[in-house]
């Protein structure tokens, strides 16, 4: 059987990883500034994480959601404590798209309405409602277009108000910081006004923290910079350092009913053990402090490259913008300098999402490599 060919692939085959490094099948070592697309939060193969998963597997790896699973309660408690969002309830699922799908479904259950407001350049996943609220028609099939979605520009609150006044909107969904779209974000005023308008019109305010959450922005959740309290927060990527998991954090004003949401695999024993281990490491190793320290030093260094026109994002979720397309730079970074980075819908932007325990030395290695590539291209 062949693989269904949906991904354009770089010709690199990682076989081993440790901390911020990955080795391929030729034993070439790469510095990982992409973190497997923002997934590797505590570093590859962190010893505590490996130990936690192995020891859980020796006990029980999986049972269904029809029995008691104290690990789920332990995870909810720890997540509440580490994130500061301890007044939410947790629903566990298996991916980012699934988290958003459930968030949107809950909003529709709660309000009895079905139109959703999303934002230009947003990315929320590839399943039914999640892809419909993603601003990319080319990844929506005709079946996805049954959803009623209105896309608006960021930071234009009057346009949001005008749509909500039509009285048919169940939810507003916004990324803490846009990932795939290219690191744009709403202002604090915009987030605060969104919350106000949503609250006073009984519209559910959903913040997608799937990429920007789990300390990546320098706060546990990026929306915490704006001092808002969303009705629903969705998480995935960094949550279990590569073990598939998603989470929906649901405010107390939304009532649960049996059968409303459900999943076979969500919240299984292994996933909970992995997610608990991530939270313990984030806490024990002060990783959010590390994000802020490393980010500040990196910003000083990267600004010294004159071709860098703008830096977007926060913490270790950063976009380095040039006034030319970066595809060639990314290729040279991988194949000549052995450094993984990411791209974005904005083709002039290099996206970096390194493990949160990266060091200054490793970030400087990247700055030097980037500087050399840009310089050599200019000389040609
Ligand atoms: C902001 C955001 N939401 C949702 C998703 C979808 O997550 P998943 O690929 O786990 O379904 C992504 C993935 O890149 C994302 O960046």
C-alpha cells in the first residue's frame, strides 16, 4: 500500500532526537527551531517525560471513558494550577482540530445559534467546523461550506459589533497569536472589547491557544497578556510534547450534559501521563521564565541583521519578516546549516517555534547561520 500523498516533504528522515537536536538517518545533527510545528515544548526525549510514559505503559496504557480515570482529574487540577485558569472545566480529546470542533459545537449547543465569526488569515484545523472557520478556501471541501462563517479583519471591533447585532452568532473564535497565518495578533483593546461584546450578547468567546499556548508566548496562554477571560480555551500541540492530545477548557457558565461531547481515545492513561509530565517539567524547570529571557536576548541579536524588516509574535513564537520570500533561506538553513525552521502563509516570514528549554547559545547559532546565508545571497 502507498501513502496518500498529501504532504510536500523535505528529504530528511529524523531517527533520533534529544533536547533541541534531531539526528537523521545519515547521523546528521540538526538544531530544531521548529519543534515539530510547535509541538515539542519541553525538548525532545526529556528524561522525565520518557520515564513517565514508560512507567505508565507498564501499568495501563488505555481504557475507555466509561470508567474512572484519576489521571484525568490530576491533569485538570495541575493544568488549572500551572495556567492560572483553575476556574475552568476540562474536556480531553486528541488534536487541535478536534478541540476547536468541540468548542464550536459547545457554543452552538449553549446558544442555540450557528453562525460563527472568525478572522482573516486564521487557521483552526482541518475537520468540519474547524476548517470552515479557517480562512483558506483551498483546504475547504464543498461539504465544509455548509457552516455559516463570517471572516472579519483583526482589530476592527465595529465590524464585529455589526455582525453580532444580527443576533444569529453563536461564537467568536480567535487565535491567541496567529500561527499558520503569519504571527499577527489582536490588540489588548480588541481582545477586551471582544469579550465585552460577547458577554453582553451571550455569544461564546473562544480563544484558540493550540499553537500560542503552553508557555510559548512567554505567558502560559497568549490571551493572558490582554487580561481577558474567554468562555472557552482550546489547546493541543505543546500539551504532551508529541503525544497526541487536545484540551477544551470550558468556563463554569457553560453547563455539561451527558452525551454532549465524547471520544474513544481522548484523555487516555498514556496521554494524561505525557501531559502531566509536560506540566511538571514546565513548572520545575521554570520554562516560561526561560522563554522570556531567551526571547529578549534573541530579539537584540536578530535586529542586527539589516535585512530583517520586522519581528512579529511573542516569546518563542516568532516571525522574522524580510522584504523577499524566504523559501530559499529555509532550504539553506536545513541543508547547509542543519537548522529546522518553519514558514507561514505570509511567504516573506520565517517562523520559529523552538522547544521552550532552548539556550542562548543555540539561538545565537541560528542568528549566525541566518546572517551568513543572507550575506552570501547578497554578494551573489
Ligand atoms: C492555531 C491552530 N489551531 C488549530 C490547529 C490544528 O491542530 P491539529 O493539527 O492538531 O488538528 C493548528 C495546527 O497547526 C493551529 O496552529
